[in-house]
């Protein structure tokens, strides 16, 4: 399984393969026409409540991670869909957060590697 994560603001690379955005809201300052995107999976993103609670505060990340994993228990089909795509090609999970270490894509990557 070849899955990687990348900020949506980073340049497109042909090695990205199949590109999936996992944010509930469209990232600011970027045009949909300018992004090579194969899917936008809003439903796998953290809930609005969890996203607002976390607000990218690093000190809340461990709790965010636990709560997000709980939310993802109801999203098994979406996780399996991404894992299935990654069996035959590279899949790049895109996110908008500035923090490259404390965001939902990091949690998703960890969960997908466990499948």
C-alpha cells in the first residue's frame, strides 16, 4: 500500500498518483481549477464540532487524535475505499492545515497503514 500525505498548497507532482482532499471545508486561497484532484472526501474529515474544538492547537492533538479515531469508526467503507485504491497505485491524501505533524491526514495515514 503506497499512501502519502501532502499539503494541498504544495506543488502537484506526477508521482502523487490519485489525489484525495480530506478537509471538510475547501482550503482558503486556492482555486478548484488549479488543483489536480481526483476526489474530495468531506465525509472522512473531522466533524465540524471536532474541527472547531481542536482549532489546530498542538496541546490538544492527542485528544483530537482519539476523538477523530472514534469518529472514523463509522467511516470504515471510506477507509477501505482509500486502502483499495492504494493497492494498485500511489494515493496522496491532501490537507490544508499549516501544521504538517498535527492534522487529520496524519491520523488517517496511521489508520490506513493499520488496515
